[in-house]
């Protein structure tokens, strides 16, 4: 199990690391901030289109697969990957047809050259994320690490090699689309081989109905959460009249702590099924796992906060020196990321009001952004988001206590949490 968790964390870390490596490399390749802004625009668009529904379905899959009969599990996994692939194709086709109003709605200005190639990349990227979860469930650690690492390496090479040799962003995106096609063939080949080599049982409707029933509240909550994250870049474009250079400055500063998602998601892959099967033991495991995460994530954030003034411009060049204060403020997002009421609510089936709390989070973010941006600019938008995230998690913890009687201290070690948060705050003001 430990090897499998590490393989999953490696796959997610490689994916995050690929995006960070591209961000580090682009200024050093002589790419100007406008082109960098175009690439960040495409990443933002991919997030808006895919994060909410994909996150909800992934979480619902992890819960449902544990309750599925072994004879039907193989069919369920294939249907999950295939269904995500079909829905991705439909969604991206609609977005491609309506790309002009879509870009206007998101305040993104003109569509970057070669944007359709990026859509082809997303067409295999989204089912590929589900494929990784299936490999995790089946205990295929080596295959998981190889697929995740290969996907990340392919992204970096496909994008940076053409730019290094002087080709345009459109050319680089074309290479990225070709790489995506190869990855799609790998996933499709696995689906065919798995269908050929395993016996499956069960009706499709009986398999998919529990998955969709458990997933739709999570999809709504994740979609509203995605709107909170998506609101910030939209508001930046609105406030600064679509200036791509300022958009790039904001995006370079508003970055999650490296490996944060890899560590937290890797832990939840183990904790969520345990919460479903053995609630008491699952709560104990969640508290112990989150405590370990405090040491790594808070510790990493404090270290980065204390040393950012020395390495930031070395890493991102003077072009993005203005992003440093934004990055330091955004590090406080770990305070909300390390609170875990949602897995407990999911395991106990109390997910129907998640969207309401997500809406509250979005409302707080909008109001605070409008109030703070005139006085603090981009930094005010960052702080609005950090506060909104934290308020949402605190409200969810209170709701969990109200519905189930489970106190926050049952799954969160507040002694370590409070100590680390205080140390992070002191480091921020001293540095």
C-alpha cells in the first residue's frame, strides 16, 4: 500500500512539476510576457472547463468502487474512463464552436494561436486522470508511476523543445496535441486489452447509477469551488482591461505550494475508502495522516516564505519580481487546504448542501475582491481568496459537527495546526 501511495503521489507531483518547470523555463527561453500570458490563459481555460465535474466524478468513483461487487468493478472502471472520454469530447466540441463568446465571457481577449490544439490535449488529459485512479485502485504502482511520469515529461518536452528552437506557440501546441494523441492510444489500448482479458458482470445502469448519485453533489461543490478559483483571473482581466502581461504576473504569483495536491490527494485516496468502510478507524487515520501533512506542507510553506526573497528572481527572473509578494500571500492557502471536513462529509453521505457552502465561499471572495482591489491591487485579490477558502472550510467543519456530532478535533490535531499557522504568520511579517 505504501508503494502505491507513493506512486500516486509521484504521478500527481510530476504533473504539477511539469507545469512549474514550464513556468520556470519560458522566461529563460526569451519568451515575452504576452506569450506567457497566452499559455497561462489556456491553462486557466482548461481549469474552468474541467475542474469541477472531473473532481466530483473522481471522488465519487473512489467511494463507489469500494462498494461495487468485484465481478462488476472491472466493467465500472472501463465505463468510468470511457464515459469521461465521451463527455470530454462533447464538452470540448461545444466549447470550440462557442470559443469566441467563451473567451469574451472569461475576459480573455483574443483566443491564443493554436488554441484548438490545446483542446486536443485536454481530450486525453482528462480521461488520463481517471486512468491513473483506476491503476491506483487496482494496485498497479509501476504502471501508475510510468504513466504519470511519462505524461509529465511529454508535456514539458512537447511544449519547450519547439520554443527552444524558435518555433511559435502554435507550433508547440501542435506537438503537444500529437503527444496527447499518443497518450490517448495508450489509454484506449488498455481499455481494449482489459475488456478482452477480464470477465465483467452487471448491468450498466445498475453500475453507473450509484456513481452518479454520489458524484453529483461533489461535482456541484467542486464546480462552485472552481468558480472561486476562476473568479480571481477573471477579475484581474476585468480590473486591468485584459492586460496579458498583468495576467501573467498574477498567475505566476497565485501558485499553489509545489506538491501540495500530490500529498493531500495521495493521502485521501487511502483515507476516503477507510472512512466509508470503518468510520471510527477512518477518523483516526485522517487525523494521523493530516498531522503528517502538517509537518510537510506547513514546514515547506514556512521554508519557502522565509527564503523566497533570495531565490524568487533567480527562479523566475526579474520579469516576474512583482509576483513575489503575491506568492508569499498565497502561501497562506495551505491553512484551508489542510482542513479535511469534505472527505468525512462525503463518506457519511452529507453532501447535498456542499454547493450552498461553495456559493457562500464564492460570494465572500467576490465581495472582498471588490473591496480590497482598489486599495491593494493584485495583493488584495489574493487575500480575498485566502480568506474565502478558510471561511468555507470552517463553515463545513461546523456543519459536520451539527449533522454528525463529530467534533473538528476528532480528525484534526489543532495543537500542531495552530502552532504551524502562527509560525507561518510570524515568518510572513518578519520577511
